[in-house]
């Protein structure tokens, strides 16, 4: 079999790239290790920058998002027993974000792919990229006990942090940068109305908490826990008690509780691999970088990589121009590092660190206090949160 671009991974990055390529008449095949159901069962963040939402529109899969997504003009930071609003719209000249779950984004993209008739192979085992430093790369995989091979022009590694694409690159050709944080997020979903109409990020002596939502009837809440915490130890009751302790009193009292329908702990990590191109292999999304969830940049960064990569493929195939492909890695990394900086900053500002000490805590408090005294400082937060320019 032969195609123009083999995409490894059917997460948001691979699906969005595939949809844009297909719409532009560029042939592509997606190879995914897991089943469709498994991919759809993963729960992640749910805040879309306008640039991400526009790409989903451009891909032709934005209708449900525009209908069901909740536009948010701001959010709150809570500390010192009070909530302080960050007026995203006012601070950024009219920009806002859209609250719409990543699971729904993936769903819409999968439906779009199915409607387009483009090929996706799910449960493709032992996917391996070959010869990407030569003119004729290929990808092999196993399916139903048989080995298959697809010859192609390019390989897009959209297979997430644990994928095979980055691992296929020789160690001496890649440099990685990493920070792990000494805590995780325990998150639940419950069919109760969200405590406020906007998100609340709370810094509290007992640890960070976040009140988010999936809809006006479904809440998504998180509390910071130790990195080695066991989710089994957290009954729903314990979770609700803990999150209420970390919120200002009035907010805690207004919170509706109920049975959780999902509960899990996620570690926090910052990670970047450089470069993002190796001959005819291009990395995009979590395959190349991870951000901690504070600030909700993961999916949005995957989308901006795809923006640059798709534009470069389109220029190559439709205009016979390869400079976009040559510029891809540097262009994507410049935006990636700014989102890394922002996610690290927001994580550092909002969490309790075990080794923070009294000095660290005073500095953190001064940082928060300063934000709400300085329009310049708050604008820094707002312009990063709504998404830096592409
Ligand atoms: N072969 C084929 N597919 C693979 C392989 C492999 N060896 N390894 C991983 N995959 C698949 C995974 O099963 C997953 O479906 O690649 C996909 C990668 O998807 P994500 O992890 O969602 O990564 P990405 O598309 O870059 O998404 C970026 O979405 O999922 C979030 O946390 C992520 O917010 C980030 C954003
Ligand atoms: C979420 O709704 O899951 C969410 C929202 C904002 C974040 C992280 C996660 O910063």
C-alpha cells in the first residue's frame, strides 16, 4: 500500500491533521494502537483557545462544539479566602475561550474522518517507522496476525508521550528537557451543576484545587494530592470535603455534591523534545511535548503544531514549496516553549510545593497579590490563557 502521509496516533493531533489533509486532497492513513472505544474513554482537559476552535471549524467538525461549547469570558483565582476575577475579554481586547471536553473534540474528529472515508486502522500493533532519513520512508504494523507495510512521502508522529515515533529517533539526534512536579491532580466528574459559571483555580494552604465543568449540568473538579497518592483512598465524600476546605467559604457552601462518575489521579510533568523533525518524520502534540494541566494548554499546543505542519504539507503538495517543512520544527518549538513557560509559571504560582519553605510561600503570595494590582501582570496571564498568536 502507498499513501502520501502516514499519521501514527489517533488522538486529537493525529485526527485533526488527518482531517485537514483529507479536505485538502492529500492522501493519508492513520495507524492507532488502541481501539476507538479506548481512545474515546480517555478524559482530559476541556478549554479550547479560539485558534484551536477555528481549526476545528476549518476541518469541518466544529458544528457541535459551537452549539454545545460554553464560551467563557474570564475565570477566577482564589486565594486569601477570596475570589479574584481575571477578565479575559477585557484584558485581551475581546478574546475568550471555549469550554468543551477533549473527549467531545475527539468524537467529532472521528465522526468527521468516518464521513470522509479516509482510512484509519485501529488496534494496529507494533507500529514501526522506517527509513525516515531516506527518500522513501515506510511504516509497518501488525494487524490480525499479519504484517502490513505502507510506503509514504512523510510520517507524522502524533502518538503521544509514550508513542513509538520519538523512540525511533537515535538518542544522539534528539535532546530532551524535563521537569516532574512532586504532586498529582486527583480529578472527578460528577453530574452536578458547576459551583460557578466560570472556572475557579484555588491556591490554598492545603493545596491547589480547580473547579471546572463539562456542561451546565456536569462538573469537573480537581485537588492537588501527593505524587504517590492512591485513588482507592478517596471516597466521594472525602473528595468533596477536601475540595470545599480549599475554597472560599461562600463558594464551598454553594457547591452541589453528588456521586462521581469518574475518578483518577494524573501526574504533572513538563517535557520538550528538540527538534521536532527528523528527515521525513515530524513529531506533533504530546509526542514532542507535555505540559502540566494548569492552564489547559495540552490540546491547544497539539493544535498549533498541527496548524504549522498542515500548512507546510499543503504548501509542499499544492505549491511545490518545501520551506514550510524546513521551518516547522523551529516555528513549533518557539510557541511550545512559551506555553511551557506559562504552564510552569501557573503551576508554580498555584500549588503548594513540599520544599517551598516560608520564603517560597511569601514569594508565591506576593506574585498573586501583584497580579491583581498590576494590569500589566494580569494581562500577561490573560494573553497566555486565551492563547498566544499562531
Ligand atoms: N502506535 C500507534 N498509536 C500509538 C502508539 C503506537 N506505538 N503509541 C501511542 N499511540 C496512540 C495512543 O493510543 C493515542 O491514541 O497515539 C495517540 C496519541 O494521542 P494523545 O496521547 O491524545 O496525544 P495528542 O494527540 O498529541 O494529544 C494532545 O490531547 O490527549 C491529550 O494530553 C493530551 O492534551 C494533550 C493533547
Ligand atoms: C478541565 O476541565 O479538565 C480543565 C480545565 C482547566 C485546566 C485543566 C483542566 O487548566
